C-alpha cells in the first residue's frame, strides 16, 4: 500500500509519516530531505541554489549517503531546498528515485509512505491513500519556533513566520510540480489538533482503505485473501 502525504512546511507531515510507518510496517521516505541535500550541496559548491545549472548538476550527482547529514535540518538548508525545488531538471532527476522507492519499498516493509509537496499529484498519482496535512502559518511558525528553541537556537517567532510565508509562496507558485492538494486527498487541518489526534484520524483512514483494498485488490492490502 502506498501512502502519499503532502502539505506546507512545518505542518507535521514528517511526524505523522514516521508514526504511520511504524504502526503499519511501511518504509518511509522524507522527500524533502532529497531537496535539502541538493540545496546543501549547491551551498557547499559556493553556488546560488536558484541557479538552474548548479542545482541540476548537484541533483544529478547526489550521493545518497548525504541524506543522513544533520546539516539538512538547518534553516538555510530548507531555504536552499525550496529554491532548487523550483528547477524542473532537479525535480526530474529526483523523480525516478522516489517512484522506485514507492514501487519497491525496502524489505521487510509491506508498503511505503512518502511525504513532500507533490507526492499525491506527481510522484505517486495512484497512491492508495492521499493525505494533505496543513495548519495556519502562525501555528506552524509557533511550533517551529518552539522546536528550534528546544534545540538551543535563539529563534524569533516573527522571523520564523516570515520564512514560512516566503517558503509557502515559493512552493505554491512555482510552475514545476507546485504544492497542491490532490483532488482525491483527505485534508487534515491540524491547527487545533495535537499529534495524537492527527495520528488517530490518519490511522483510521489507513485502516478503512486497507479494508476496502482487501475486498477489491487483496494482493495490495497486505491482508490474506478472504475465503
Ligand atoms: O518538507 P521540507 O521542509 O523538508 O522540504 C524542503 C523543501 O523541499 C520545500 O520547501 C520544498 C521542497 N520539496 C519539494 O518541492 N517537493 C517535495 N516532494 C518535497 C520537498
């Protein structure tokens, strides 16, 4: 079973995807990390992440081991990621890897969950379950500021909010695979929800979809065929 989770920065997609992966034995791919790794690579080359030639070169020669780097979580990595992500050649270079992961998740997982901006619309348009996780920009900024402060950074909420708004605009307004809700996605607005409530809703949707697949496509559901 393939689960696609999309939504803007800081909406809680990663937390939800990790919990779903653990609960339902799915392999998890954080596709934002791919764009972050490309962005960091361009910065390390001393180039501009918005320069299409540098960004495309970094994407084509990406070393998968760089996906583990702690540097990817930095704010400048997120900003660079959002810039390289607007370059069509970068998106094309990362597309097959993402589709391959969804189609053949590493053993012993029985399915995959991918989170990003275009999973339900472009990467896996035939995903079995699509979720669009969102929250108001103010709430996302509040959560992100707390997270940064807990890590010991001197974060100022107004500045974090300005970064989030700029990133939202860039991710939504680009021509190449912009952030958008798939028509058949379930929208979870988490502004007033805690992580357990979001997980409870998503898990219920997953179970109901798995039951539906067990009726119609037993081989996909991971459940034994009904007599
Ligand atoms: O989810 P994140 O904050 O780690 O993503 C970083 C940036 O990468 C985000 O601003 C836009 C880009 N991205 C994308 O364009 N498509 C994806 N599937 C995932 C991320």
